[in-house]
C-alpha cells in the first residue's frame, strides 16, 4: 500500500514511479527511504521523470524480447492500455510482447492483468511507459487531483476493489480503472 500521504491519482502515479526509480538505482522497490524521497521530489517538481525517448531507447536496448516474460518467439505489439479501453495507437502506449502474454493480458490494464499482489513486479520499461501514458490521460480528463471517492462513479474496477481487501483505498487500480467504463459509456 502507498504511504498515507498518497491521496490523489497524481500522487499514486508518482508513488509507483518512485518505486521504479528506486529499483533502477539498485535499491529495489521496497526501499522506503529512497521511494519517499523520490516521491516528494516528483510531487514538488524538483525532480521529473525520464522522457519517453529514454523509455524508447531502453526498450530498444532490450532487443527482440517480450517485455513481460522475456520470450523471443512470436513477438507482437501490445497496447499497454488496450485500444478497446480507449488507448491510443502511439509509441508511448505500445511494447513488444509475445503472443502468449498478449493473449493472456487481453484488454486488461497492466495492473489489473497481474493483480495488486504483483503491482511491483512489472518490467521497468512497461510500467514506466504505462504510468506516463496514464498521467497524460488523467491530465487530459482533469482527474489528476481526484481521490478514490471521486473516481468510483467512473471506475470499471470498482467491484474488484470493493470485493478485495483494498476497498475504498487508493490503489494502482484507480489509475487505470476509470478508462474502460468511460469508453464503454461513450460508445
């Protein structure tokens, strides 16, 4: 669970990104001091996240492997936020994956696909791209400063959260759950 000071979509995105920074520094995604320091810097603007060009370069350095499992056979392109959910067909929303992972993930968001228990086990590149993309989508729809109570009316994962141990609390589901329901209602 994020720190108790994490109360908005923007903050949960920054919290998850701070975990990526900690892991990239070789300290793992559980180093509370590093995560909190990075989180605070992201929130106050004294630190910014890496550019999407840097993400693209890191992805190219990986070579032709599935970003989710490392498989090298039958690679395809996965929209991290599915086009069915309103995800755009742009480089910031795609990664190279094997057919098996692509089929398994289907139209689920990255966090929904793996579940809350695995929320810290995503590949750095996939999660980094996803967080930046979701940030831009939330920015466009004006939900960056919204809290969990304000999102229930538009969240497709509401029942997943309520049924689980995290009901009523801000989780990574909150940053992706509002897009599917909104997309379905628009069509």
